[in-house]
């Protein structure tokens, strides 16, 4: 047994709470297998070792889960908001208590550094806490009657069963951001986690059961997306689908949801520009750039993909950035490095293709540029300078630890280049000029703009993009309202 495999085995056996590692789907308050024990193996991206397996549910089983959620909906929606809030608070407390175990499970199936996994569990828990509080404040709107003999009332009511489809890069936080909002609003949930990282979601299901969520209110369905998600989009009982993932899959779900006219909340791809002007605080901007690029090993929809640096500071910025990159550690997640593995071989190949294409078109390799000798899916943090605008990396989301730099000379020029994308999720801007901050914050065609900083996310903020980066918002009060319908009642008092 290799040292890494021994470390992984120890990590699973060392869980304080072994029941958090569940190899069953959670449907209608029961832990179930698939017919014939059909299963999907879950592999550690660090070395390809098998961690365990989860059921490959059929579409018929997915329909049964949707039926269970539909049956539970009336009772859950009828509960007082305070009662739903109390159950969410219990769930939150259990997540906080299980932080270390949940983080270790995440490292094994996702690969991210242990400190980042712990941070994600904190982030995941914050959504449950936030929506436990917001549940009691759902209906705060009113309307003034324009008729002398009528009284008018508007209210927000839960939309129904919510289908949640979550990604592999944030397997805990993306589930709680959606599920806590839906549950607080009074919806019941059927969730499908990525088959590459299902154990984090199943551990959260175990904790939800312990918190006292009624059977059928929160369900986690494992298996192939075509079977499980296809059942969600086809069902007339699923009234809203919330999806985080690629723009390509988002388009597919958009079409599949059309026959039943579902509400859609989608957080899709990103292609974030990082813009630094010559008047910026260079040291601070470089630190911000490192964080914006390499969090989750670059496998983040918020990751900066295109670095545009004003020409007077271009060479100094690139060299300072590269100097820091050369000090980043690469290794498997339980060792808590700066850079962990990519999720699979396809992700690794994409890094290689983007680097090769940029170099072929005239870019300059400053650091990295090849696989790291740390395991199966590792790529060295890489810096490319003088990247031409026609390079693939300036038109596709890299989703890995490759930073591409190019200089610019004028504000209008960099604005046009930054906005030349259909995935307008987030943009990063570094400048001391207050007028420029105001102009570009307005003109950048992105749902979120980070000015002179990187971290902007959190439970209270409305997270989301524009154009083909998504629909709707997650987090904040708006995130809960996405799971509701507005009802207007006009009563005659004449």
C-alpha cells in the first residue's frame, strides 16, 4: 500500500462519526440502493484510488423520490416559519459540530487542500444559519390600494418541489446555498450531487435526518444525471430547478424544462477578467491576483481567467506574480498544500491544451506549464505572459491553475476586451482612481464586480451573473425569493 493510499484509508477510518460516510441514496427518509445494487465508484482525484460507491438510481426511483417530496410538500409548507427555522438551526449546529469529518470527506472525494475544505464547511454552514433567520421574514412586502372599496394583499408562497443539481467543485456549499433557501421558503427538495463528489451531500443528508427534517422534505439522489436530472426536468411536480455547472449543461436543462415551464435558477460558467491599472497598489493587487486565480486550484467559477495589466506596470506585475507562484506547494489535500489535484484527467488535458495553444500563438511561458510530479491529476501552477487575444484561454474557461497575462494601454480598450464574453459572472478591478472605479463598475458587463479585493462572497450577498453566466440569484434574501411565487389577493370591502 502506498503512503498516500494508507493516508486515505486512515482518514476514512479516523472519522469521529463513521455514519457520515454513507454509500446509499437518501429518499423519503430512507437510505436506499439501486436495483441489483447498480453503483457508481467514487475515486480520489489524487491517485485514482476507489473511496467507495453510491447507488446508480433509475429514473423510476427518481420519480419515487419526487413523489415523496411532493407528498411532503403540503405539510412542510404549512408549518410556521419559526418551526422551519428551528429545524434549520439544528441542522446548522450539527454541520458545525461535524466540521472536521465533513472537511476530510470532501478532501478525499474532491481533492482540495484541507484548509480550503474546512473553509467550505464554514461557508456551507453559514447559508443554513442565514436562511434559518430569513425564514421568519419572508413576507415583508405590501401594496397600497388604488381602489376605494378594496383591500389588497400580496404574499410569497413556496413554489413546490425544488430540484437541485450541484457541482463537484464546492460539493457542500453549493448544496446548502440552494437547499437552505428552498427549505426556508417552504419548498421540499430533491437534490442530485455530482457523481464525482456525492459523499459530502450524503453526509449532509445524514445530518438533516438527525436534525429532524421530516421524511420526504430533503432527498439526495445519486446516479447518472441523464436518469436523475432527466426525471426532475420532466416531472410536473418539480416546479423549480436550481443548477450550478457549465453553460453547456445549463442550456440543455433550459430546453428540457421548457415543456413544464419551470422556474430556473442557474449559476453557469465564468470567464473573469482581472484588470489592474498602473495606479493600483501593486503588492496588494498581486496578492489579490494569486487568490483570485488559485483558490480551489483554479477550479472555481470565480477564478480569474484573463489578466489585463496596464503596460507601465505590466512586466513588474507579471514577475512579482510569477515569483509568488514559484513558491506555491503542490500536493494531495490532506497535506494541506496550496494547490491540490484537478478533478480528473479531462481537466488535466484542458490545462495542457490551453498552455500549448497559447505558446503556439506567441505567448511566453514564465512559470510552470507541465504536469506536477505529485500524483495522478496534478498540474503545476502556471504563468503565461504576452498571451494573444485569439488564444483559447482568452475565450474558454480554463478551470485550472493557469494564469494568462496580456498588457493594455487604455481604459476603453481593456473594457471592450473584458466584456468580450458571454459568461459575465464576476470581474476584478484594481485602481486607486475613484472616477475610474465608478465608470468601470457600471460599464463592466458582469453580475458582480470586486474592487481592490478578491473575497466578495457570503450568505448575505446576491450571487449570480448576467448574459449566459446564469439566471436569478443565490444567497441573500433574493436567493430565498427565487423559490417562491407571488400571490395577489384583492378583497372587496365596499
